[in-house]
C-alpha cells in the first residue's frame, strides 16, 4: 500500500512518536519518519509541504503558488485526481492526498471500497470470510479470557503447588483508546458492560496462602487515569483484571501489528521450612517454576491468533514475539522470583457468527 506521507485518508503513519504521525490513519503504510533535531515538514527523503499541505517529493503535482505565500492560486482545487479511486473528484485540479486507500488486503477493493461497498469505509473481512465493522454491527465488540496457571518449586526442584489467576481483554467500538471507566457511546445491547475496565479486588484472604500470583493490567497514573479514576478508591493500586480497547479493525488483520495488551504477572512467594530427621530446620527459597496459559474466547469471537512476549517494556514496538499460542494453550518455563511483563498480541480474529468451529489454519 502506498500513500503520500501526509495523506489524511485511511492510510498513513500511526506511530504517535513520528514527525508525520497521522491521527486519522487506520492503516500504517510504513511512511513514519523521526528526527532528533525536531520535526518539521522536511523529512529524510526531502519531502516538503505544498500549498495544499501535501508532503511528498513529487514536484510535478505541486499546485501553483505564484506569490510563494503558502496559499494556492485561485484556480487550484484540491481533491482526489485518481480516476480509479472511489472518491475521484472530476472537478479537482491537484491531488490533496485524500484518495481512498487500497483496501484489497482487507476484503475490499483497490479503489477504496470496503467489503460492505462503502467508499473509504472501515469494514474488513475476518478469518471466517465475514464482513465485520463499518455499516454492520458484526464485530463491534468481543472478549477473550486468559487463565494463567502458575506452578511453584524449591531450588532443588521439589513441587510447591500451583495457583490460578485470569484477565479479560477485548475491544469495543464504544471503548476509548485509553482506559474506560464508564459506559461510552450510549451503550451497545450486544456488549453489556464489556467496554468497561474493572479494577482488581483488594488483596484479602491471602494471609494463610504461601504462594500465589497476581495477573493484571497496570493502569498507570496519567491524564487518562485522572480523567476517570476518581470513581475508584485511590487507595487501591491501579491494577485491573479487564482491559477493553477501541476496536481497530484494520490492525487486527495486519499480522505485524495486531492489537497489543500489556500485563504483569507478580508472584508472592514464601520461604519453606523443612525439618530433617533430627528436627533441624532449614529455609528453602521458593521460585515461580512455569506459567501455563489457557485461552477462552468469550462473547463475540470464535478464533484468533495470539502471540506473547515476556519481559518487554510497556509501549515497546515489537517486530517479533517469543511465543505463538496454539490450540488455545501455551506452557512457558520462567524460573524466577520476580514480577515480569507479558505482552499479548491479538490479530486475525474470526467473529462468532454462523459458525461453530475455527477454520483449518487456526
């Protein structure tokens, strides 16, 4: 997919740290560029903005600006001048970067119609060949539950039992890009409360429990948290066992991207006292031995591709993940007594509609 670097259509740079970040872009077209000397409209390829605000190196399409004041001449009319695009404007004299993106990679057409036939639409074809999003309500919300079953051991390998904790993640067209504390968008009957993030309960009842884990999404103190966190008790750590994101349809079917969730597994471990035959006591350190992940597709979704990376930084852009979950289960050796991060990537979803099983490629 190709696009001008300042294109304000559905393609563009989706990295908010880039000089040419496009908040309207739904598809990353790999045009992002960065500068250590501050951002302006001159990128490493020599692109400059013309009087229509389009950044590219193609001088042949630059509109006339006789005064050089950055304002196009009166006979300039910006629009899509590509006759093969669904939003072709016969009255346009110069391209303004508004041409609809090629949506053929998402079940649509090269001319910019999505799989519902809408020009510049956001509907995509899921892995079960069902057109979701856009003018339909299919795929507007879905949830996945991830169980983490932790096993514990002593340094000599002696088993010290197990503990289970779980989180729920998902998306909704009504969710914000950040954290969600109240109903948004008037509600969705098919997604009751599924776009609200829930805080973990206060740690109680663990006084007599030796080894256990917490599996949670950290909701850090930030402007987003301050905007809605007042409805919760601020004495509670901002740790949540549910994280519902805004539904970014195109990202879900771009395998190198998908949608990422950042979680923490935090073990609480107790040293074990063992007496020998002479009643001599010795202290043995307990370790978190392994984590076994189990995936359950809840409301609105049948299948998905899920990848996991351990010990990564929040917000880190990953080109590869450590593990791919197969048959909805994955076991990982960890051998640690410290907290560690779990980056969860979901892509290639199959919405639950008219189908009882997953395609053969899952």
